[in-house]
C-alpha cells in the first residue's frame, strides 16, 4: 500500500492531449504530495487540445523508451482524440501500458485514453467506460462497457470525459492506496 504523499505517478501523453484531462490530474495529484512525471514520444514540450483549438504546452520529463514500470506506482492516460490515437500506434507506448498492467499497479485512462488499453489488450473480460464515441471499440476489445463517471476493475480505472475528472482523480488516489492489484496481464 502506498500513501499518495509518497506515490510516483507517470502520465503518458503526446501532442493533442485534452488539456483538462492532463492538467487536472497533474495538478491535483501534485497538490496531494505525489511526484508526477510526464512521459512522451520525444523529449520536448507537448501541446494540448483545449476544447476547439490548440492550447498550452507542458514539459516532458522522459521519453517512453526510458520508462520502467517498476519506478512508478501508477500510470495515467489522458484522452483527447489525437493523443491516444498517436500513442496507440507507437510500440514503445503500448509496451509501457502492458508493463503497468502486468505489474498490477494502478492504470487510469479517461475519455479516448482507453484506446491505449484496447491496443494493449488490457480490457478483455473487464468492466470499463470511455468517451461514448469509442464505446464499440471498448466492447470489441472484450470489455463490458458501463455508462458511469468512473469504473474500476482490479486497479484499472476508466472515466468518460472531463466532467468526470473529480471522481477520476479521487479513484486514482484510492487505488494507489490499495497497492498492487492481482489481475491477469495484458
């Protein structure tokens, strides 16, 4: 079990992440004492999508090729349509997701973020939610899709959209506190 004050959390993102879905977990988890890092495909700032246009940027702490799941307690995957679509086409990003799933550590994905869980074959036989437009993708990946603000299945957390961020972040804190989850690997 890990207290959020000593937790190390990784956010996996690239250009086109939904601004609030990265910023809110980043800021809220840091406020609670967690050490939160951002990993991306390249060592450069990444740009957000803020509702209808490009938004601000955040600095990247490390590239996906340098990520080791054993260095963190949890993985957070923000949505937006662009971000997870780019990441799911990258073998190293998918490896990071698979490594976290295999480790039993908390994995949290919001909005279109579950596309990465689909690509990593992490949803088969699990309950999950997502942005409604990818519901069929999640179901076709073997998940039982639920229209709820947050769904958890053995430490894999999914949420639908920015309106669910408060519940999403609260569940991340709770699941990290529970520690390693016994589940099958991706």
